[in-house]
C-alpha cells in the first residue's frame, strides 16, 4: 500500500494525537493557532440584497417576439415549439383577452364581430406585456432546460423571452412600441377556410361567417399592416411546421447574439 496512510507499520508511524509534541507524552504547552479559521460571513443586509437585485436587473435583457397573422395559420403550435427550444421563454396569447360574448358587437347579419380590435381588451393586454417586461424573472415563467443546448444558447441565463401570439397584434399602436421582432403568418383563402372548418369555436361559426366577417377582416388588417409597418417577417403558413420553426428559431438566435454582444461591450 502507498506510504502516508497514517497506520503504524503501513507507510510510517501512527500520527500523534492532536496537541502532543514529538517525543513527549504530554500536550504541547504552546498549541498552534489554526491558520485556516475564517469568521462566518455576515448575512447580507437589505441594502446588499437591493444592490444585488439592481445589478441583476441592469444585466437582464428581455426579448419580445410577436407571432401574428391569419386565423388557423399555426401561430399557437409554433409558439409552443419555440418555447421548448428557447431559454426563459413565456407565451402570452391574445385569445385570453377576448371580451365576453355579451360585450361583443353584433352586426345586421347577426354576425358576432370577433375579428376586430373592439372585441378585445387591448389595454389590458398591453399592461400585461409591460408588467412582464418590468420583472420577467418573477412573472410565473417556468424556466426549463431548452431542448437545444447548442453554443448559441450559452450565457443566456439573464435573457428572458416573451412570445406574444395572436391574430391581431400589429394594428394597435401601443403594442408596436414593444416588439423586438415581428412575424406574420399568411395562408391562401381556400386553405384558411379548409382549416377553419375543422375547428370548433365557442360560440360556433354561423353559416357564412368566414366569408362575411373573418376573411374580410383579415384582408383589411393585413393591408393596413403592409402599408404602415416595416420590419415584419412574413411566413408562408402552407410550409411545414419544421420549416417554419427552423426559420423563426434561427432568426431569434441572431437576436440573442446581438443581446450577448451588447452585454459583453457593457461589461468590457
């Protein structure tokens, strides 16, 4: 066996009991003071915690992604897949801000006018997004390890991503101040109508509802967007989910790189 194990006859004599001098049966009259002692660190003060929280907030970055476009274009599915691949990612759905049926206007044909801004609590939606931006780390986000652990996602622990998905995101000016990136899914008329017919809504679509309200409103707001907005990435909703996911994910990764580079310049 190797020397130095501390057993007599195996690598050397047995070690002396603590405090005894060599060749003596009595304790060393001048015991040595330990040089390894460290006084316990005081608990952080409230001011110290405030400074640490301020430092964390200063380095924390938020990325707000809009995922808008045509009804049944695949917005929700795409958002959920992105959430699994990105760090600290949360989703807000515009559908959660619909007014109750009793508050939604009905036109002369008996159609409930759901596909207009007045059918939504848009101010509440903006408030919810702004509240998340102020303190994303305590907004109820469940931080999971991303499925994709490539180098692109290293050093992104202080980056929080919000994906806002909905059919009418870019025609409300207070929202347009918040986006870092905007995507808009499109579908041709026949494919959109086919997909819509397979879905069950509450209240249900009445006969003629798609042609009389849903599609005309989509075209109206899309035309407004094309005339007034820039920096919108248009996505072909007839492509596979894998193609769409790859396109949007790669684009978001580029945005994350810009944020990381900005952090490095600040800390340099």
